[in-house]
C-alpha cells in the first residue's frame, strides 16, 4: 500500500509539472514582445523548473 501511495504522489507531481510547463509554454509563445531567442530560453526553462520560472517570468512582465 505504501508503494501505491508513493506512486500516486509521484504521478500527481508529474502531471502538475506537465500542466504548468504547458501553461508557461503557451503564455511565452503568445508574448509578442520577446525575440525568438528569448522565447526559446523561457520555454527551455519551463521544461526544467516550471513553477520557479513561471513566477520569475511574471515578475519580469509585471
């Protein structure tokens, strides 16, 4: 049972990671103020640590 719970937690974290990375990817892609290189940099960061870089991206825009 302990193994099942740990797999469920890992699966939930993975799904959250993917959803937040996708949200950031779409937001960055729609931003016309960024150059192609800047968009690619933010998209790569979104794939690695989407939660951390989402707030950094929002702070640079806000």
